[in-house]
C-alpha cells in the first residue's frame, strides 16, 4: 500500500499490454492513418527531413502509397537514434558523419560477412571494405541505387538528413508498395533488415510515432489551458515509466509496479507525472500522486457525467468510484471525449477516449 500511495497506480497485470498491441488499432488496418504532429524524442530538424521526404517521394516513386513520417522515424530511431549527439545544419548536413562498423567478417558487432568496397571510400571513408553510413545506415552500394538530392544542393549525400530520408522512403516504397497495409509495411522493413527482431523493434517505434502523429484540434482553446494541453501533447510517444516524470519532464522511474515491472531503466512518465509536467508549464504545481491531485481545484463529481468536463480538466479513475482514496489513475481532458493519457507499463503517452480506463471518478478543474 505504501508503494501505491507513492506514485500513480497502473492497471493490474492482467490488463498490461505492449505498445504494439495498444496502438495496433491505429495502424494495423488496411486503410491509411493520420499524419502530422510531432514526437518528443525526435530532433526538430530530423523530423522536418522525414516530413519533407514524404512530400517528395511521389516524384520518384509515383506508384508508392501510404508513406508517412512515422515509418521513416521508426527506421531512423533504430538505425541512429535520429542522429542524436550530432549537429544537423540548416541544410540537413550531419556532422560528425555517422559510420557503422567495417563489414570485413571479423565478427565485431555481429558482422560475419565480408562486403567488398564499392565506392573507394567516397561515402564510407574507407577503401578497405564497406560500412553503413548516415542516419539511415545505407551501404554505399545500396545508396547508389536510391540516393537522390532532396535539399536542392545538386548532391545526393547519405550524410545529409534530407537526402537520406528521401533515399529511405524510395527504398521502402520498393516496387509500388502500399505501406498503409500492415503486411506490405512489414515486407518493406524486412527488406531493410532481414531480422525478425529488427522488424518488431521498428514496428514498435512506428506505432508509437503514429500515436504521436494524431493531432487534436485546439483551435477553440487558449491561454493557460492551451499551454497545459500542448505541453502534454508534446510528450506523445514517450514511454510509460512507473514513478517517472516531474515538473521538468520525463525521468527514469522506480521499481516496481503492481505487476512487478521495474521502470528504473525507462525514461518517461506515469499518469500523474505527466499531469504534473503539463500543469507546471502553466505555473501550477500539482502534488505527485493521482489521488492527491483529486484534492486540487474544483472537484467535478462522477455523477455529472463526462459531459461536464472541459479541456484542461484532470480526469480521475478509481477502484471504488466515490472514494477518492481509491483513485488509481489520472488523465488530462482534451475535449470531444478524448484525453492525453499515460495508461500503463508497456505503453506510451498517447490520446485515448475517456472511457479507455475503468472506474470513472469525475474530474478536477484548475483553470
């Protein structure tokens, strides 16, 4: 009980699901999904490159369908962590350049196959063999087939964010794939790297970024309420972390959730950590736990129904609605029956329906 009072409580272990399952409904269908939005872990200049590539790929692959920036972001996340730690210039050049290991069959890094040099070191800096290059880790021989000038400098450079993102889009499009179809998306990723582990990893990130790409309409929201909501929405795609998050942003969590999952190695938010962060952006300090946050502001009883909620309200869930001491979860109401939510271990910050959690216990209005 001491642990339950210390942090925002997660759902029971029987309800715990992976990010892939949680977001599958958004991306597993045969139709297209929403685009737009942002994600907290992608440097802005890299995100611009991904979005630019989506706009340009049709010129080179007119039969390709369903290319979206979350697909490119998922690949780049796994290949180079979006070139994090490098400088990306306004023109998209990445410095220092990103080089993979020399593919000489030495066994280092799982390298067991010799790849002879094909570019005399032009792209990979060595004539001793091949190594993958740039934020999308192209082999020079592959780049020769897909590389295009995306930023207008008359050079196709795999070390340039714009060029590399467009090259990846072209490569993934293949022979006119429809990437809005899950089966064809899987085939494209598997072509990029023939590893089932790699496929699952990239798909997980694509699903997280797809969730982050869904952009609610805040045109009728202003002032501090808008500040709070935009702060929360900016964290979509950030992992759930039991005990994680504070007024300054995501943090490593603690051990352990009721399901026994440790978050000590996961930087992110739990439910009340996310609301604490969002309201701090508007200069409002919240207590750290969901149950304690129910005592702040004007309480909105559950008996009034969800129609009584307004954008910016805290939304509570309890094991025994009517008894605030049993509150186990809090979300941030967006309007239209939606909330920004950090649901449980294995998921990410995302937009969910208010009825996604059980035991609606009313809300609280702070603004």
